[in-house]
């Protein structure tokens, strides 16, 4: 949450910062601001999106070859101009941008008030910049040292960038708990919350670690030290990301592009892992932990949001195929409920961004209790990827639409590979079945492609239901997580209330909601618990609910019962989530677009939730 970008070098900072802010806008879009430095230090900010800031800046002095910018997801204080970042210190000589939460801000604020500081905003961030000014003035230390001293007094999470009027060639950046990457070009440096703002300028990057401070000086070498004043040698890595991956490529929205990328992204998530010719599965990133997984008393899957839904599918898969007990936990609940964890447990953390604060905290908890912790992440070099003992990257490519689509199917594909690998090693499925599933898995990308070709029909259904206020999504077995994910997609981007439920549980509550105005989306594919779902459909029909069914190609029974149906190709029961999710993503997308919603940046949401 909140996007940060900074630049120092020979070029004009403004275009680099604005382009960077647009790329980071998925992290929050309540307000935006910029700070530029030459003879003077200037801050401009406003409520709203980055495009509002651009409009606001017309005719203003935007010169300077050093600067920083911020796009905000509000935590403390309403989203208005005053609370927008950057924030100035009292003497207006130091400015800060911040992503995270300063938990002890009220104590620090009271102390600073006693020392004569006036606060203009309601943010926790302003406390930090006043504290830095206070230390610079009283202890007569340079800005980087003041930042270091101040950070020792701070409890909470932060990624910050500081510019100071008296240090016109210096950027100070620091992180703890919120991501920060530094790009190193020729005589120029970039700082950002993720690598997207710097991809066209350099592929040399340093991912900052917690409690590190970077001192970046024009034409000098990058210096990194810890907040305990220990020097660290920057570890420069090659960035694996291309400009194409982070642009819309002719699609109206990132979300649509990402939905359409799924034949490719699912294939990429299996590349070099699913060896059809040899009939085996390998997962290099967890090779050293295979035995641990095979002998695990229990696997705990922890995740948030859509990743949690992928985790639910993973739980079904691992128990079904590899016969290892699995618990699937919301990270935010798991970390606070004193769970029983032993050294024989393996924790599997799933996260697209690799930055979700609650999942990171769940990982730390698991590690502290001696469990082996593995990650399934999309963003290479992310905090979760680094905090776990081992793991598997999903390789879906950058996901920019706030509502997760291709990351979900890539996570499910990786979890399928993991379950198959464990089942094969444990001998819990017959060889012939193993081989059959491998072939079916290999055919999934092509089947996804076929579903995408039905977008016209899905759009027609969307047009009929675009104005509803409520909806219910029902599925059983492997299709239950699909129902949850379908409902989440709709509510996230179209703001229509949607409930996902296990189809049979409907009669214990949601059935009371059904009348002729209630659309009910059934994931009613032929494999698995098919006949029972038909009974559930009958129950809805008897109460005049409108039925939209996802059915297997060639199915005649459900088609006859449903008001509308979308056919998906047949596959093995355990692979159905990889297909059944696709039409639900498209349905939500079209409904949201028809309602005039901003699908890539839905209200109040952010893609990377780095606060609790
Ligand atoms: C936010 C995003 C969701 C995502 C969830 C978990 O809520 O809007 O799309 O599923 O965070 O994020 P993660 O990066 O850990 O998968």
C-alpha cells in the first residue's frame, strides 16, 4: 500500500517520477504528491489519482534532477490534500514520503508537540519528519545520521525516502516491513516500491532488507548501512522483467490483459517443472525440503484474499492426492490466535506480491516455532520469497490489475504440481492416474484459450445482470473455492454484493435470500459431486432464483435447468478450478465495465497490503 518512487541523476526527475507513479498506482490511489529539489525544495500534492496531480501541476515549476513522489492508500487520516505525501518538517527543509505505519506515532507526536512542533496533518508520517528535523538541529548531525537515529525510536513498518534542502544531491531511503528496491544506472539512481518504475532505465537492482538505510549521492557509490550503524555491501542483482509485461498491450484494462494472458502464464508456471516426455514433476526451489514435506505431520497453508482461495484448492489437492493433512488459514487470524505449530509442520505461504504484512507475520511466527516455511510467490525477490526457507515462484509475470486473476491460476497450477510431486514420491496415487493427470494438466492452457473465445456470450450474460444488487455463487468440492473466488472478483470490482457458499450449505441460510431477483451462479461441472449440485439447482429454481451455470461441454441436464450457461471443456476433477475460474473472471470484468467502475483500481482496495 502506497507507492514510492525517487530519482537522482542527469535527467529531469519529473517525467521519470510521474511515469513511475502511474505504474505504482495499483498500490493506492487516494492522493498523490511530488517533491523536487534544485535551489529550492518544492512539494506539490493533491487528493485523488496521479492524473489529478498531473493536472494540478500544469504551470508549476517542476524542474529538478532530484526528486521523489508518492501515491497513497490512506491509513491514518482521511484522503485529502493535507494528509497527502510528501510531508515537510517544520522548517520546511526536510521532506518525507512513507509507506507503512508508525505504530508509536502518538507517543512521539506528544513529545514533539511539547518541544514546540506543530502538526498540520493527521498522519503518522509527519511525526517522523519532525523527529528527523529535531535530531538534525539538536545533535548537529547530517541528514542520514538523523534518519538513522530517528528510526531507532520508531516502532512499526516503513519504506521511506527523505530529501533535504541542505543536501541537494542526496536521497536517503530506508525500509522495514515495506518493500523498497534501488535501481542503479550510469550516474543515476532510482528508488521505488517495486521494480516497475525503473525497468526501462536499468536492470541492475538492489532489494533493500529490513532495517537498512541507503545513502544515495549523485555521481557517488550507493552506500547501505543498518539502523545500528553497520555497513552492508549492496547486493546487486539482475532484474528479470520487461517493459511489455507491464504495459496494457492494446487491452482496455490490465485486468483484461491479465485474464487473456492465462494460457501463457499457466504454461510458464509449469515450464521446466512438468516434464511430459519423462512423465515426472520437479520443483527446484523446494528440492531440499521434499523429504520434510513427505514426512510432514501436517501442512499449514497461510495466505490472504485470492491467494487464500488458491490455498483452499491446494488444501483439497494435497489431502486428496498426497494424503497429508492440511489446514488452510487466513494469515491475519493465524498470526494472532496462538496456533499449535511443531517442527514437523510445514507452512506454505502463498502470496502474489510477496509483501502482504499478515502473511509475512505468519511466516515469522512459523519460523520462530521451528516449522519449515516455504513460499509460493509471484514477485521475484519479494520479502516473502526472501523470508521463507525455500519456495516456488509462480512466474505469472507482473500482475497490475488490483483484482488478482492470472496470479490465482498460476498459484493453483503450482499447487497442483506440488501435490502431484508429493503423491508420486509417497506412492499415494497409482502411476497410471498420475500420468493421466500430467497429460490433462499439460492440456489446460489450450482449454483456457478456448474458454476465452467465449467472451461474447459471457458479455451478453453480464449485460443482463449488470444492475443487480446481490448475487450468490455456489459450488461443491473443488468448485467451492471457485465459488468464493468468483464472488470475491465480482464484489471487488463491480461493488455488487456477492456471497460465495458451499452449495449444500445454502439451505442453512442463504436460501432465505432467494427470490426472482437473485442471480445464483452455480459451478456445476460434471465431474465430482454433480448429482447433488443438480438437487441444489432445483432448490434454487423452485424459489424462482435466476441460474447462471458453469457446465461441462456437452452437459444437457444443467443446461436445461439454467437460465444461462457457460460451457467449459472437460478435464480431470482436480483441475476444474483452473478452467471454471476463467468465465467468472470475465463475467465480473464485463459487469464492472458496464457499470462504469474502474476495474484496475477499485475503490478502497490496494494490490499489495503492507499494513495489518
Ligand atoms: C489484496 C489484493 C488481492 C490479493 C490479496 C493478497 O487484497 O487486492 O488481490 O489477493 O491482497 O495479496 P498477496 O499479494 O499476498 O497474494
